[in-house]
């Protein structure tokens, strides 16, 4: 490396006013610094190293090689080849925010993303995407706290633990000035729906927002949503609804049953499964100044130009973001996941309203068909048998086996079983969250049922 040349290193040290490189790390305690040579294994040649890495990667088992019924936050949906082709175009793939090379259609693509997503969720104001569903929910809760000048949020306990962890981070520790207290509301063990009595007891004059999801983490469609929004509104709190947008071809948009702010994931909208990536979240609301002024995200605006029929695109309300105000912004926006906005734009344009309706109906039909087949197996029970979308809870207590044992047996058959819930929700017993999407054929579902029947009988 050029900067490792001693003379260049000395020039840089002189420029910053340091005598030695060690001075640059003075803030790191000495007992945290390695004072001996790093004990690395013998160096491999490039050919040997490549072979070693390929051999290690060959041990991985993927959803391409196996039949997968995993979901719980990242789902396997069909991604049209055209979406991949558009995302891989040079003007998207190599774009860097703020550079002229990134402006070849970037703003228009972002505008189309916000416009199409706004139509899907029936709201007019949509910000550019953030890192994840949990991030979007955390931002929305902080927005509600600023809007109401209150410091509590009510959440249903049937929520993705990882998402809840992210939300807790955004609500900050009790020692922090902007701490938001979280009150968890229980769910009905018979239906999976929110316990309305517990909700009424939890909501108070300190509640900034009530947050719930449709469908819930456990796949249950919360048909009490309108009543929940009424309870929140009566207390002067905001109603925040988390949603999987792929469901909106068959389920009502959250705004239709009283949501003030809507958040959710964009991963089902044309984004592949990625190890450690592929996630993204959105925030949307009514197009009112009181909401717009609290967004942490960037907005894309459209305007006519001097030339008739020509339009220009630009960033709106830039000043209130962390790009404009740095540490004084509403919240830190960061790099975000703008590449996935391009993928989602292409996906939504290709699907259209009819496409969302068709895929939603297909998922509903196949999910309930799978639940019916599994419930016919001795010792297997579907915990919440009515009103679910894409995911459902399967209990294996009657088999005498743990979910871990069942999933190990399924892997030998080339099947990834459902997400093990026994540690996160012990009250559900030995239960797993199974996911069925449009990529699962009827024969896939029958293969799962046959394999589970054999495993349960052993």
C-alpha cells in the first residue's frame, strides 16, 4: 500500500501534528491494544485460498437447494427476472448519493417508489426507505412522541423479538433525556388477537402511540384494528400500524381502519433473500405538515419546469433531516437502502393492482391449505386456525418432540422447517412459525406434510 511507505507516513504524521502512529490510538486503553505480533496461520497462495474458501462455502445449505418454510421477518418470494435486470443497470448499481453520476433517473425512480407505495397503502406521504421494518417502527414511535409531547408507547407482545430489540434502541434507555417507555400488551392465547382489556388498561394520557401489526408476527390478521385505533384516538395517541405490503392485495389498507402512521417492510417487493442484507422499511402518513415536519427521511418532490410537459425532481424538506441539520435533525437518516427502492419500484410497476390481488389470494389459499394438511397429522396442531396470512403457528406438543428435533429431521429430507418459537414464546409450547408464499406449489406443501407425518410418527 502506498501509504505504508515510511516517508509518506511521516509526512502524514507531521501534517496532523503527531510524532508516532501510536499517538493516534492514545484514546484506546493499552490493555485493549495488541502488543505482540498477530499470530496468523501460514499464508496461502491465491489458488489455495480460493479453493479453501469454496470448500467452506460448499457446506452451506440454501433455500435454492432446499424447500424452505422459514419466514419470521425475511420471506422467500418470487422476484421477476426483469427486476434483477433493472437493479443491475450501471446507473443504479454504481450510483453514489450526491454525485452527478448518480442522478441519471435516480430521483424519478425514487419518486415512483413513493408514489406506487402510497397507492398500495392508501396514503399520500411516503419517505425514502430506511434500513429495516424495526428501524421504520422506531422512527415512527419517535415521530409520535414529538407530535404528542408524550413519552410512552403501547406495543402488542406478539412481535418479532428482533424488531422489538430495534424499537427498544430507538426508544433509548431510561437514563436518556428522550427515553420512551414501552408498555407491552398481551395477546389472547386462544386467537392470537390483541387482548382488548389489557390494551384499554395500558393506554393512558402518557401514551404517545399504539403500535400493532397486520398481519401480526404470528401471522394473525388483527380484525380488531379499527377498535384499537378508536381506543388510541380517544386517549389522544397516534395509531401506528406495521404491515407487510404483499398482503394489501387482499387486506384493507391500514389508513382505511384508522392508522395515522404506517410502517412496514419492502423486502417482499422484489428483493431476494440475502445473508445479512436485503431488508428495508418504509414510513408513510397523511400528507399533513404536522406529520411531514417530523419525518427523519428524505422526500422526493416533482414540479413542472419552464418547458411545457417537462418535469423536474428534487429533494423536499431536506433541512430537517440529518443531512441538513446533522445532529440537530429529527433523527439520523444514514445511508439507508435506496437500492432496494429501485427493486421495489420495478416490482410494483410490474405487478399492478391486479397482480397484488392475485398473489395475495394465492398466498391465502396455499397457506390455509398447508395449515389444513398439517393439522391432520397426529400430534400436530395449528394454534390459531382462523384469520392468518402467509404465516401460521404449528404446535408439536402432541408428538412428544421438540421443534429443534423436528427441524433436524426435516433437514435430512432437504426441508427447512418453521422458525422455532419455543424460546421466544414459551407459553406456546413446542411451536414453530411456518411460512407459505406464492413460490410454494401444492406438491411442495404435500411433501412437507408427508415428511412431518413420518417425523412425528418415529
